[in-house]
C-alpha cells in the first residue's frame, strides 16, 4: 500500500431514499417513464425478458438479474466506487481496491465512456438503472439474508453502471496490478505495509469446440462452449433470454454485473469465448531525471510523473469512519507500478499501458453478436473490437465452424519488439517491457483499428472450417491441426510450440471421433466433457506403473494407481493421488521419452523416459511426496473422489467431478486441498456449459448446464438445483422457442410498468 498522507477521524451519514412501488401487474404497455416489460421464469429460475424497446429490455434485465444476485451487484457497486473500506472494514485488500478504483474510474473516464455509447446502449443502460432500483423498491423488505438491512445496498445511477462496465473490462488486465499500482512511490516508506512481489495471478480459462457440416450427423453444426470462470463473486454467469420482437432474440449467460449476453445463441448462430494468450498490456521502463525521481525522459525532454491524491473513507476496527489519503502516479502511458523486481528508484520506474482501458465498444459488439445470422456476421460483430481478452468460437445453422482471436491487443509487431523490448536485469520473462524514452517504441497507431494503439482486426487470426475448430486457451496456432495459423505478431501468442495437456486432450478426443468414421452428434460432444478422462494418465500412467514394478519400489500409491480407472468421475478412486503426483512429476527434468515434435503437436511430448535412472527416481519420489501429502491431510489414497471433492450447499456436500487442466483434465475444476476436508471449496472451472446444434431442417436444439446454479444466495430455491444435476452428469434443455417456454411446468410471469 502507498505512503499514508493523512487520517481524519469522523463519521459519515448515508441517506438513501425509497418509496413504495406499484403492483407488479399492469394492463398498460408503458408507464409514465416509458418502461414496460414481461418477465417469464421457467424451470431452474431462468428468466425470459420480453420488451418492445431497448430501454424496457434493460429494465427487465436488471430486475430479473437482481432477483438472483442483488447482493453481489450491490457489493460490486461499492467496489467500483471505491467504498469497500467504508462498509466492509479497512483491510489491506479493501483499501487497495478502493484506491485503485477511485484512481482509474474518474469522472473524466466516465464521460469518455458515455460519449462513445450508442443511443441504443444509453437507452438500455437507463432502463437497467430504473429496473434495478425498481427491484429494490419492490423487495426492500425481502432481500436475501446476505444483504438484508445493509447500508451498502442502495439505488444505482448510470455512472454506477458505467463504472461496472469499465471495471469488468480491466478486471483481468490492469485490474491484476492493483497492489503494484497503489504501492508505487518515489520513496521507500510504505507505512509498514507489504510490498507486492511479482507474480501473475492464475487466470481463468475455457474450452470450446465448433463442429462443421462435414462431420456432423445433421449436416449442420454443433457448438460446445465451456468457460472456466469463478464459482463465487460477480464473475459468475447468470442464464437469461432477451427478446425484442423482430429485432433481437438471444439466450445464454451474462456476468452478474453486466447487461448483455456474453456467451449464447439465437436461432441462427451460437458463440462462446475462451481466454486468449494475447498480451493485453505492456510495461514501459522510464529513465528518470537524476535530479528528480518524479520526472522521466521522453523524446529528449523530461516529463513530470503526475501525482493523483486519493481520499478513502474507511471503517476502523472500532467501527468508526475515518478518512485516509493516498497518492498514485501516472505517466502518459498509464499508472506507475512497483514491485521488488520492478522498483521505482533514483534511476528507473515502470509504467503500465493497458489495451482495454480506453475500449468503449463492448455493448455495440455484443448487440451485434446477439443479432448475427451467420459466422460471417459473427466475424463482423467482433471486428467492432469490443471483445476484451478472449478468443471467439462460433457456429451457424448453415454448417460453418469459426474461430478468431479478434480482441483488445497492443499493436506491436516483431520488428518493434526486437528493437524496443528490454530483457534481463530483474525483469520477469513473462513481461513485455519496452523503452519508455522514445515515441518509436509506442504502440503503433493504425486507422484500421477502432481502438487507439490496438491491433486492427485484419491483422489478427481467424479461421472458418466445415470440419471443426477448437481452442482450450493455447494460442491460435492449432485451432485446427489440419490448418495451422501462422505469421502473426508474437504479441498474440506462440506458434510451433508444445500445447497444454488440456488442449491436447480436446484435440485427441475430436480425432478419435473422426477416426471412427461415424458422424458426430451433440451427445458425442457432451461426452467429451462428462467422460472425465484424464489425458495425462492415459499418456503416462503405464510408464509410472513400470517404475512401480521395479524391486523395492512397491508402495500403496502404486497399488491405488494400478486400480484407478484413469477418470475423475465422482466414483473414481485414485484420481486425486494422480493430481498430487503430477503436480510434482510434471517438473522433472528430461521427463519425456519423446520430446515435443512440431510435426506431431497433438501427440508429443509423450512417454516417460524409463531408461533414465534419475527420472525413475524422481518419479518414485513424486509418488512418495503425493502419498505423504494426502496422508498428512487425512485423505485416503483410494478415497472416492465425490467424498473429497465437493461443493457445500446449505449443509449438503454435493460431489463435483473433474480436475485441474494441468493434471490432464479437459473437464476442469480448480480447488485446493484442505486438511481433513478434501478439495473444497471449488474456486473456478466448468461453469456455464452449452451444446447448441441444429437438425437437418435447421431447427435449433440447446442443452446446457450452469454448474453452480442460478443464484449465489443460500436462501434461493435456485442455489443448488443445477449443481445437483451437474454432479450426476446431467443436462437441461434450454426453452428458447415460444412453445417451449409456454409449456414449461414451472412457468410464472410478471408484467412490470413504470
């Protein structure tokens, strides 16, 4: 945290006005404020929002989302306003968040964002604000227990919504450097607060497969979407269906604090996203004035490092409200950051430029995606450049499969990187650090790009196929091994390098399906996830067992792995032992018998080099370490996975299948071993899963799963219903067509007018 400048004791009184709402039912189409919407809920709490205009659509969107997640949204509103410390205490994490958001989400930034929104977007945003506030009025005495009666639940404004929109965009870019930014100072005085070490946080991920007409039984296409997002907080997904007759009819999921369908489908197309390998930011090394560490050299002249003072209202341990002052620093590149490896000393400092912070095109992009009728139109939609940090995989009813990484990425070519990149001297290898003393190392401006300094869409990879495309968070290179994508800026990703086990697992399963000679059905794609196969074990366990069979190597662990079925179903025994073993074994030098071969990237590297005695010993040691870890944690080596990996819901322990991608799983679940409890809670992994297909006549079929269920609130009837189905390997049919909605046995409806 930054140098503390001042503390002023005091109290803050927050006044929130409310008024009684009218009844939910009305015969009028629009009220005095011009909002009228029908919301119908089908089984599992899925809302279907139907309106005649974009403002009313936003109104219903907010009301329906707040019904499931008002407490999460309300807390996020306080977060993006820099008010967590006021309501939740002055922990270091809250203070850091508050300073960060107040420094970045300035009035100027909000005005810039608002100025670039379309009239449609303004109308929807205004409707969303009105709908959310209507929900608070209607349900003021019926809020969930987690936020009932809390002062941090308040009506919102369009500024709040803008802050939320920008906050989502920077969450996985600049937002990862909050502590490094807040602690940056030309002095070493941090008031006893810890200085951040350099460590890139573990990211979210995803799987995606689009199968085209050449391979499908229907002659149409199939889309499999499987984002690996957090199971808690506002990055959870929420299922929703949005309709404006003759203009929009789209279904899928939004993030809890957004107001667009982020992954979904309409009658003609389906799309999903996977996190891209493209770099979203660069650092600039600043040459400082020897006589003034607050000035940096640029184009032969010294420029000031600008100080921005931030005041945060916080609640101390006595519950008293006090004001704390901090300073953050900016250059024309962006905020100054600091770590032990990237210091701000008398010679240098480091400033970060983010590709997303000035991108205001997301709403228009997703509006276009929701109305697309073909993969060609999907490509046009994402070329608006409002996709922040993900690949896009899509299919259409015409039988096309499409992949692209057209997302917010710095416009840097190999020549500029070779000329300007700084390596060594404590700079982490994963970082791109550029010279900050010359405009020749600035991001390249191109009139073909809608975003300043971003790669234009035409210079980014894409592929349309009639067989298939796939992505599991590796680069674009092997979107289809039959047609490798090459020749793009290294800022987007690597070419010709080894792929992850999860990528290889997906590609191998697709290859297996093709080799059968049978046409691929939606159930085949569903099985890719739910078969819970461990690809690493399929590749390597036989060699591990050879080492086990050597004299004096017999152990309980070997016996458990010998009997393991090499899956991570809830009934499997031994998969967790493999996980702990592989966490160590994957780091063994010279482990593989067959190294990576660029000409056979799906099948290499492979095999354990059992001829190498050092490798054999290291494998044995890894087995023993895994056994010891589990034993110390009071977890049996042959425990049933469902008994030790679970989600807890109102006292129920719901078994959860799957495992870590690095451990060889296509079906990804990230958790952490807790002594005496097992692998719980679930942090992130399989979340919203959709399999969208079209039959021979072009009629849509949509099956899906929301692994953690629709509501994060324990007192909701939709807190665990889908989690139970997921645990047992089930799917639900999404009611998209009018006849499907009308016939749902749990249908209920309200009409809202304001």
